[in-house]
C-alpha cells in the first residue's frame, strides 16, 4: 500500500515539520499495515491518496493522520 500526502505549500510550518511528520506518520501506519510506504510533499493544495487498499483503509489512514497531527506536541519537539 502507498500513501501520498500533499500539504499546501502556502501553509507556514515550523522548520523540520515535514520530515518529523513523515517519520512519525510512517511509524504509526506501519503499526497498522505491514507493507506501507509514505510520500509527503508540498503542493498547490492539501490532499491524501491511498493506493493499493480498500475504501475502508483510506478512512483508517485519515484517522491515523488526524491523530498524528493532533498529537504533534508529543513527537515534534
């Protein structure tokens, strides 16, 4: 399964936020899915794509992403 996350390039993010998010999110995704890769890039708009999984899997990935983003104080600093 491949997950691609796009973050709007106009959003101000702290220095090092994208690599830290990638590391933490990949760790959490691999806890749920055995064969998972992750790509995070800055783009023209926010987006999430999940390849190689069922529709229910995208919902799970969205929930994991939301939990990861909301807990940034725990893993970013």
